[in-house]
C-alpha cells in the first residue's frame, strides 16, 4: 500500500524556528560563533546548523549507541541527511530510554521540523506523541525498528529490516545444517540470548526462529534470556546459562555484540564453537568482526541486518517532498553468511 503526503505546508521561517531550538539546547553554555555550517553538540544531541530555509529539516531520534551496528546506522543517516544533500538534521541519542525519545519527538514538534525519524526503543507506547506529531502536520518515518499501534496512519512509512524473516532464516539454516550433519532426528538443546525486551528486533527474530523450531519436536528450547543487545550483558547471560545447563548444543544470539560476549564466556569455560562436534553458534547483524569469526569457523552462521538505510531514507523523504507515493513498508536487502560465502563480502563490509 502506497502512502502519499499531499500539500505539505512549508515553514516560511524554518531557519528561525530551528535556530530557536538550537538556542534552547545551548542555553547556559555561552554564545555560539562559528562558520555557516557546523555541528552543534549538547549532551546526546547533535544539530547541523546552516542558515538556509531551503533545507529539509529532519528531527532524528536514535534509540542509542549500544552496538557497532547502531553506530553504523547512525553514521549512514548523518551522511545521507547532510546539508550537502539538502537536509538540516537534528540528532538525539535516546540511550535506550523510551521516555527520552518521546521528549525528543516533542522537542522536534515544537521546533516545527518537516519530518521526524524514529528508531523506536520498544514497540508499545507511541500513540499519544505520534498523534501530537500528526496534529502538527509532521510526517513520521520509522527506521530499523517498528512499533505496535492500532492506527498505522500515525506514521508515514517504515524503513528497515524484516526481523521475522531474519529469525526464520536462522532457523532454516539450522534445519539444513543438522540434516547435513545427520543430526536431524537427534534431540538438540537450544538457548537464545534475546535483545531488548519489547523491541521489534527481539520480537521478530524470536517469532521467526520459533516458527521454524515449532516444526521440529526434537528441538528443545532450554531457555531464552535477555542479553540487552550488548556485549557485557551477553557475556553475563551466557555465564549464567552455562551454570544452569550442561547440555547446550545451539546458542542463538540475536545480535553480534551479544555473540561476542557469549564467546568470551564460552572460551573462559573452555568450550569451543563452530566446528564439527562443537557448540553451534548463530548470530545476527553481519558486522565485519563477526564475519571474520564466521570465516575462522567460530560463528557458524550470521544473518545480515543491514544498517545502511540512510540513502533509502533520504530518497523517501525527497519523494514525499515531490508529492510522490511511497510504500508503507520498505525492507533492506539482507543476506545469510556462512563459511562458504563470507569471502565474497567481508572485505567490503563498512561496519
């Protein structure tokens, strides 16, 4: 289903409105003097300033900086929504706190930006603030993670990854691998290190993998535990699971950073992964560091989650500006990496 934003009212004094927002953010920090184009940073916020009301103003609430993947996603957006490309970007890092995101969105509304972009921390709790954005006539674009609302007209488009398909891809790979290893009828004990509870990434990957697991009565899901998408929590969670279970066969980590933490715990316990007879390790994201471990045979498979969505975001905003119809849902191209194909992609990986 296509979405078309008709007759978007341009702000006559866009630069003035945004300058007011900059002034508010910088109050108490002294006067600002600098070149015509510069980065202004206050706490977790970055504003690229330029006195030119021809620029398309965008408020971007990033959920955090919890991983290498997230940093690459942020840089992709900043590069694509630059002044050189015709954009005026206001960036806010929510540090994994939804309340901080909601506060940032309300700030964007008060600054009368043209578009609001959100990478939501969790799926629930967005109706009120998105209704405020709609009442202000500001289109909202969701990036990377989706939300759960009764009225999907509260946002204009979603750009990101099919998390359910990613989870299903991991499950299908495990099916094939167990068949190749003549283990398809053996009992296989599985633990899952899940990401942030309530996020669309956690929910989608869990449901996708679970749908494939449900086909196999011999796949024994021992436990699912929250690893918060971070390396430190991944290690802590893996250490706990190793104490709780002594018969784990498969470890599913819902992102690379948790996989790195899990590997630390496994290696300290003298447990190997990736090889014949070793623990099977499945990960998601496809960062260069993880792909190197796939090549070395430490991680069995890594399902790609493409962070480079900035160009597609810029394209969709420009299409909306031109009054064109855009798709409600826009998925990134993604691959599944194993030792058989990883050499084709590892050198060109930019994150």
